[in-house]
C-alpha cells in the first residue's frame, strides 16, 4: 500500500528534476560573478567568473552548509560571499535590451531574523528595501534568489517601472541598512524576461510554522497480521547538522479511525497512508540532497568531455544530413559506359537511358563519392586556411601588444628616470639648506657667546665703577675730616685702575 502511494510522488520528483536539468541559460548570460570566490560552473550551464573586486571582505563560511533548497551545481556559489562594513557595488557594461538581474543570497551567520537588514539599489533606484536574508530564505543555511527585470533603451534604464539615467553600465549597489553589513553570494545578468527563467529556490518553511512531519510505526496489534496500528511521531530535526534528530510520540485527543468497524473503514488506510507518505517523501528527498555535495573537478571534466563528444556527434550527424541533401540535389550526369559493356559505335549517339539500373546506380554512387571527397577536401583546406589565418592574426596581435607594451615600458622608464632626477635635485637642495641652517646655527652660537662675553665685561666694568665710587666717597669723607682737624694736611686721593 505504501509503495503504491509513494511511487507517484517519486515519479513526480524525478520528472521535475529532469526538467530542471534540461534548462540551459549559458547562451543568454551577459555577466555572472561568484562573489568572494573563483571561477565556477553553476546550474543551468551558467559559467561564473571569479570575483576581482577589492571592496569589503570575502568569506567562505558557507562551506559547512548543504543549502538543501538550492540546485546542487550552485552549492559553490552559496558557499562564498563578499561583505562590507559600508555600501559597495558592482558595475557591468550592458547594451540596450530586456534583462533580468538574478541576485543570490544565503545567511550563514545569524540564527534569527532581524539581525542583518540592508537594501539593494539598481542605478540609484531602491529595488529591494530592508532585505532580511534569514527571514526571506526561511532560516540559516538556505538559498534565496531575487529576480529584478530591467529594460535599457538609449540613455534610460527602467527598473520596476521607475526610469533612471543610464550611462552604459548597470550599477548593482548593496547599501548598508539598519542592521549589520550588506553582503551577496553571486549575481547573474541574463537576456530575456522573468517568465523565461526557471523558478527561484523555494523558501524553507521552519518546523514551528509547518505541520509536523510524521513517520509510520507499523507493529502487530493483538497478533493480527491484517490489522495495522497508527502511531504518528513528530520529527524534530536540524537541517544544519547541529544536533542529532530526536523523535518523540505525538498525543492527540482525536479518535483512532482504525478502531471503528464501519462501511468506509477500507478507505481510511489509503487516505492516511497518502497523507503521511507525502511529508516522508519530502524528507527523504531533502535528506538525499543534503548528503550530496558539489561534484568534484574530475566529474566536471568528464561532463565537459561528454558534452564535447555529444557536440562532435551532432556535427557529424549534421554533416551526414548535408551530404544526403547534397546527393539528393545533384543533377544527373552522363556516366561513362561500364567496363563490361561493348564499345559504343561513334556514329550512334550515347543515351543514358540505354544503361541498365545497376549501372546507373553504380555511376551515381561513384559521382557522389567523388563530389563528397572533393567537398571534404575543400572543407579541410578551408579549415587549414582559417587556422593559419587565426595563427597569423594572433601573431600580429601579439606583436602589436608587445610593441605597445615596449613603448609603454620605455615611457615608464623615462618617467622613472625623471622622477629619480627630481628626487636627487630635491635631496641636494635639502642638503644645501641643511648646511646653511647648520652654518646659521654656528654663527648664532658664536654671536651668543660673544654677547655673553661682552655682558661679563660690562658686569666687571660696572663692579669697578662701583668700587671706585665707594673709594671716592671714602676719600671725600677723609678729606673733610682732615680739613677740620688740620687745614694744612695734604689730601691724598687714591684712584683704582
């Protein structure tokens, strides 16, 4: 009974997977960048180039997650990212037309909504406001994609019905918002409209917001092999491999439908099995995808080789079809008589209708073989000439590039030499000014010493004058005394040196 119910679900799942794998967007891609990582081959044949930006920082914290809701070939894109403490942008030159910008995000750090919120602007128009990756993807370790259609015509770009000036480049800006830092895992610009693209990854529904998944516990009841017991169990698991899954029984107040023996009892097992097996098939598909990882490089090389072989087979098949078409369109030529026939008399005109059918068929095959061989020979000659012309063109381009590089190198050397000369002149000028400053300093020092010496001499002269003044005063007093005592006594004056 369970196999009959699960088989349609499995067929539907594999059919959806095969349809998704058949989509190929490689020829419509204008630009694709694996932000924060190197070159990668993603889903739908998209070839991502390496990220050579120098804004912000890069991280590969996503390697520990499986990204169950994303395509397997896109795991490498969601494992790396570029983030910045400030706003940053990417500029891509694009011509006129209709395009869709695919932005790829994944939250690998925060574990609840509202922790990282920022804005996305296209040519100064806010295309996404207050983007919360955790809330949009449905949790940590899940992929989230945003499709933004744009129309470019002349000097105008239209984003979500809003027109802006266009100067030859699409500017994708990740503007800092109210919480944490902006980031991006990758982006793709493809030609066309949103309706032409496969749907983005489905949002993961958290277990607390989604009806609990159940498992069937089939045991014997009262040793009756024809009676099954219905024992649902709630599965509480973590897709991020943080803890092991724990299972516990669920109790409800509803009646067990298998206890009733009514006329519709035989329908209940089918309905219950169908309802229960749907989430089980969903869990099995999720687990199988979670165990899968990105294919190794060897598998990618094998896949590329298989694609090349398939293309070679298609080319050969097309060549054979063209040969058949060419054979069908060739005009009938008068074939020579077969060797077995007797020589034709010169007087009798040659008529193709006189030949038998095998001879006609043989002649037609020979003519077709010669024409085909000649065509192949001409194709080989043309391919050889194209190869030689390409080689000559490459040589000419290489020589031109080398000449331009030599000229630029010589100019750089000249500029370097001039810069060195200027540096030497500046060094000489600086050294001269330093010497002049040293001489000025020495002269100033000598003048200061001379002034100090003159100051000392002045101090000594002042002291001598003071001493002489005091001696003069003493002599005057002595003279006055002597005059009062003896008017005839001579007055002796002593003067200092």
